């Protein structure tokens, strides 16, 4: 149990286009989900906190107009990278907390390559 | 959340035990010690967590120092599939719902 599904697992897009990444909690409800970004050989860095039914909270330095987050239901959060550029190429990971647990369940990640 | 310190990298031979240390000298009384690992090109996965007592599960054991200022993740028999980055993270029990803060972790290499 406590599975977080992330889709797609990889995507290649052209510079200037937008890409949507989905994060679903399959067997539990998640009022809060987290989006991380990870560059090669680096650790995970929190980008934003996604809250169901309200606006996301972005970390300092993360452009909210570029990384659109929608958490429209208790099981789905989406991250849209708008007008993607090569420097947005990264590994994006979402996570959520199953109820009654102290830990987090992470998605398998999405490798975004902007060409 | 308090900070942790881990070695950047460690090596182990296959089928031998591995002890991954973590220092957390500023740990508070309500901080749980969590260990996650991240295999190449995957999201982190839960390994183990504990508060004061040593913990065992099918993946690993967690040995917590009596003063809780350090802990050690023990993989009893390393396999090639255990090659990953291991993260030691502290989380206050009343910070439920807040994000994890990841440090650089320890990159474990397992040699055949």
C-alpha cells in the first residue's frame, strides 16, 4: 500500500513548449504533496508544496509562473513546466504522506529533457 | 529540523555487512531518525526509521546511540542492488505533513 504514481517517467520536449507531470496517490488521500527537483549528482531540492484546494507554496527562487502546480483532488497533483528551456532539464520527483505514517512515499520521478 | 552529517561516499564488497553512519548532534527529543535511499534514476524509497531504540526490518537495521547524537544504518549483506545514495533525515514528530530536507547523503558503491 501507500503508492505514489508519477507520470510520465521521462519526457523530451522542444524549447518553448509546456510539459505536464502528474503525481497520483493510488491508495490514499493526500491533502499535501511535495515537488522536488534534482540535478545530476545533486540532492533533492524542494520546489513547492502542493495543497489540495488551495494555492501551492513555492520555495524561494522557484518561479511560480513557470512551474504551475494544480492540486484539484485529494489524489492528484500536477506540475506544468511552461515555456520550458534546456536549463529546466532535470529529474522531477513528487511525494506525499500516507495517513498515520511518519514517512513519505515518493514517486518514481520524471526525467525531463528540453532540447 | 536539525541537521545531519554523513560521509559523501562509501564502498563495500558484495555479501559483506555495511555500516552507514550519520551524525546528528543537535537532535531534539522529538526528532525521529529516518533513512531513505535513492537508486539511480528513481525516487527515494523508505528504508527504516526510529526514535530511541534500535530497529530492525527486512531491509536493514538501525542502531541509535544512547545519547541519540548519532545513528548507523546497517545492511547485513550488501548486494549489487543496494548501490544507492542513502539519506539520513531528522523529522520532528509534530512536523507531520512538512517536507523532508535532503542533505547530500552517502553514495554507496557495492563491489562484486
